[in-house]
């Protein structure tokens, strides 16, 4: 009998990058094309329901998705720890491109990754980004204005706000952000971290309530929402005051489909598109 065969080894070739960064091209051409086709199908179905498909249909959408993959790895924020990952970034890119807003406002700058994605989706659109600490921002551009502090101190009501897009990625109460945006005449919002009450442990410092909690008939005033994360216990009591009357201000809201099932990048953060009711006369 012969000696044990040598253990099998992997047959692939490995060529590490000197800078350790993600390649601009994720997969070999044929596989990348297949991945982008799968993403196009899923995103097209959602955009069709939202009546946001581009005039050029799936062919134009596929071109946007290809463009996103060619530019994504160049983000000045790098891998963007603590901020939007690949799946949510693709949604931010596609929704901004589809809406073609006259202005973009973001609360939650962090390293500036999501603002950069918006800029690449809508290069001519002015962007105002807000954070309590703008010191982490990694890029600058004449179209980008970074503000330190809460967005409500700077942005007022304006009829033109109806054509703008606001992205809330600051982990603040979604109902409060909805009320603030509605009072200023905004109609289109993207909110991140829209986790259900049963998923509240999924992010540090979750928005309380999230829109998912606000519309959950099983979450009622007086309920304790308690969870454990990274060795700490947290608790918050749901109250009617925390709702800010926001339910009546929302015409519709749509959680955007999870793309991680297709890309296998880490799952996104419950990104949701919100259409607010028209301002009161
Ligand atoms: C998850 S990070 C934002 C990630 C970023 N949008 C991205 O995708 O790359 C959340 C940020 O919200 C900021 N933040 C916390 N409270 C805030 C507030 N009241 N207004 C604006 N930003 C706030 C935090 O400092 C943090 O940088």
C-alpha cells in the first residue's frame, strides 16, 4: 500500500495587490456580466414597482450598474468601515440617478463615501452633507458642502425641496426625521438602518423608532425594546411622542430589496425609499 497521498492544494493563482485594496473589477468579464444581469433583473423589478425605471429601460439600468462597479472601488473612503457597503451603495447610486434630484442633502457624512456615491451618480447636483463630526470626511469638491451640526439648523423650507433627495444615515429617530423633512417641503427620502423591532440589535445606536417599528402593529406605546450588542445591554421605551405624527406624513415607503443574496457582500442596512405627502397648504 502506498503512503498517504499529499493533501490536495488549491489550484487557483493568487496575485496580492501592493496596496491591499479591492480591485476595480470584481470578477472575470463573463462572471461580472452575469452578476450584473442578475442585479439588473432584481433592481428593475423594484424600480418598475416604484415607477422609477429609466426611459432606456433595462439596457440603461444595466449600464448604470456596470458604471457603478467600475467606479465603486475608487471611493476615497476606501472600504468605508462603519458606513454603507457595496449593496447599499449600489442602491444609493441607482436611486439618485433615477430620481435626478435638484439637490441632495445627507445627514450622516462619516468618511464621505455615500456623498461620493451620490456625486458620481449625479455629478452636477449640489450636495450638502451634515455630521456632528465632519473631521472624518475624505474628499472635497465644489459640488460638496460639508456642515458640522444638525441639518435642521441650516436647511429651511423651500418649494424647490419637492425635487430634492434627503438621505438620513445618522441613526436618529426616523419619525422625527420624517417630520422635519415634511415641514421643509421635501418629498423624497432615503433612510438607512430601517430595522424591524426584532432586528434592533443589528446596528450600533439604532434609530428609535425606525420606520419599520412605526408601522409595526405589534409595537405599541409602553413597549420596552431591549437588546444586547457587543457585551452591552440596551433598553428603550416606545412612546407616542416618539412618533412625531409621522405616519400621516408618509405617502408610501419601500424597503429596497437586499442585494447581498446576489452579490454575497455583507447584507445591507435596511435602506428604504420614502415618499412624503405633499406639504399642507
Ligand atoms: C453610519 S455613519 C454614516 C455613513 C455614511 N453615510 C456612509 O454611508 O458612508 C453615521 C454618522 O452619523 C453621524 N451623526 C450622529 N448624529 C448625527 C446628527 N444629529 N446629525 C448628523 N450626523 C450625525 C455620526 O457621527 C456618523 O458619522
